[in-house]
């Protein structure tokens, strides 16, 4: 590559870079490929492209999705410098995270009022001074921003589904544990009831034995009373006989 500096008649210096034989490119000239007053080209989606092919986030999930988008923007910051990584020249230009967060807030407010985004008003904000008074250029980011927001919504659905499955699994495990515990308790109660019945039968047998013994003792006691009465009668008769015998001897 060969560089040559030439001076034109208007005293304007320019550098000619020889890229290859027969091909040169001029630097510093007053003319450019896009014109002297052309604006910086941004690598975004075509502004004329409709965002209708991007599904809208349901209104009941919109607040959560915007909060998730805020969080996603904040997690891209470096912990020390609180700045995002610098993009390379090969990467397309994209909005800064603080601009995305502001867009999410305004989009949420517009949806809550059942209105469309007012990019003309948004382009006048100091956060969007790079596209000041150019709502069409700002509106070109509408579709990719909707895609990011919808991606946050899908992530929320994924987490909620995982949590629901985990909750369902936990409930099923808990129900299974309760059923197992109920079965074990039922078996324990059956065993306790069986032991109680056996103990009652044993107590009944002992009670019957005691009743039989008491009846036997009652019979023996009655016999002893009868025998005692007989002996008492015999004793009385003997005493009476002895008294009569003594009376006879005295007369």
C-alpha cells in the first residue's frame, strides 16, 4: 500500500491510498460516498418493515416482561466499571441499555393507555439526542426491541412452567408421602386394635376365671357355714344334755 499526499488548486490536502494497481481511494476529501451532509448510517432493521409479525406480549405479563428487560439490561454491565462491553466495527449499532430501559417504560405506559408508541416525542428526549428530531430512525428499533421484550416474556413463561412442574412434582411427592404415612398409620392402628382385642379377650378369660373361683369360694363358704351351724347345734344339744344329766344327779 502506497500513500501519496497531493495539494489541489484550492490548497486542500488529500491523501490518495493506492490499494491495488489501477485502484485508489482518497481520504480527507470534501466529498464522500454518501454526500457531505449525510447522516451516520445505522445497521438496524428496515424502518419500513412492519412489526406486526412480532407477537405482542399479553398485557397481564407486560409489567413482568418489562421488569425482566430492565434486569437483563442491568446484568450486561460490568461489575467494576458499570459499563457494557464496547462493540466492534463488525457488530451492528444498537441502543444503549439505558435507552432500552426508557423505551420499555414508555412502551408499557402506551400499552396501559391502549395507545401506540409516540416516537416523535421519544426522539426529543435527552437520552436519544443521537437521533434527535428523527422519529423514523428511532422507530427502526421498534421491531428488535419488541423481539427482545418477547424473548423476556418467553423466558418468564419458561420459568413459570418449570416452577409449576416443580410445584406439581413437590405436591405429588408430598401426596405420595401422606398416602404412605396414612397407610402406615392405618396398619399401625389395625395392629393396635388387634392387640387391644387380644388383651380384652385375655382380661375376659381372667375375669371368668375369677368369677368361677369366687363362685367356688362362695359354695365352700356356704358349706362351711352349714357345717358350722351343724356343729353349733350339736354343741348346744350336748350342753343341754349335760345340764339335764347334772339336774338328774342332783335330785
